[in-house]
C-alpha cells in the first residue's frame, strides 16, 4: 500500500503526466475507479447528440491537463475556451494544442464510435478541429469569483469536469462558485457539469489531494437556488473497492448534469 502525502499544492505536487496516464489514457484502463470514464463520456455524448446543446462559444472551467470534456461538444460550437487554476495543467493543454503532446486518442476513438460516424471524422480530424477551435487557455481560480477574464466572449455553453468540488472547502463556497458561474451566463445558456459525491480525496502520484465531501441534495440545491433548472441528472455508483483501489479515490457516486440558466 502506498504511503500518500496530503497536498493542496497544484504547482509543485500535481503530476499532470501521472494524472493523465492513470485516469485518462484508456477508457477502461483505471480499474481503481471502475467504469467512471465510460460513464461520463457516454453521458456527455447523450447530452450533446440531440443538438439542442449548441452555440457559438464554449467555456471549459477547470479543464485539467486533458481535453476529454470537450471532445463530445466540439462539433456543436464554433469557439472553445479552456481554463485551469494550475500553470502545469495550462502548459499541458498548450502543448496538446500545439500538437507537441499526444494524449486522449483512446477517449476520442470511444466517442467517435458512440457517434456512429455522424460527423465522418477520424481521431486526428476531430483533434484538428478541437485545436482549431481552441481560442484561449485562461487562468481560473474559482476561490476568486472574478478570475476568468473572457473579454467580449460570452459562453453559450459552460462545461466543467471534476472541478467545483476540488476548488471549494465547504458547501457555502460551492454555492458561491455556482453563483459566479451563473454570472458568466445569459438566460437560456447551458451548463454541463461532471462531479463526484461524498469524496474526500483523490490520488495523484504519491499525493492525496483534498476534495469537498458534498451530497447529492447539496449539489442540486446549489444549482436550483442559484438560477439553474436541472434538465438531466445521471449517476454512476462504483463497485466495492479493494484496499489498493481505495487509495485512488473514495467517491461514493459520480454524476453528469445538464442545467439551463433561467
């Protein structure tokens, strides 16, 4: 069993290469979190495939070092803005955009198979489209509810994957983040969130990073009381973990939510 070190230092202790390799290199590759990745990729596909969630600009808040959260959305928008708190992650995204980093192939192939050839694209073609549509990679510190500077861009869609519960230390802060995200959106805009429930930590290399332990009721209340109508809510419950698997995360449920700003 690993002797993991508690950390909140995303500048020095967050190993982006380890994170991508462990959690996002293969769709079914990380047995420690069960079928979590197939669940979220399929749920995101189901949300976007109707064509109702579309627009000019998409903002991804807390992208991390992987573009998994925008592969499904790419055909439905004209511009993509990525953002993250960590310079390490922003550098990884820039390297990917510049075609200096090759990650996400298996994830993209999985998504294209779900699409059934709808857009007649290969993995390199979808990646080229994403790279062409990414217009900026911005700093984003959700603890400072004014940190994402979009200029004249107003997102029609905001997506965020496994970010809000990591950025916040309590439910009050989570509500403030939801309020801030809503302030970036016009009425009728779409919010798509991937999150985890009742998780206290997740592993990156030899470190354990803190996560807000939040319930389903607390999450849903944060959105419905701050100007959102929840349209879709899907959940995944992981199978029982071995002691070794339990070192990677202790989330009890994962969810994918689509909400509309009202």
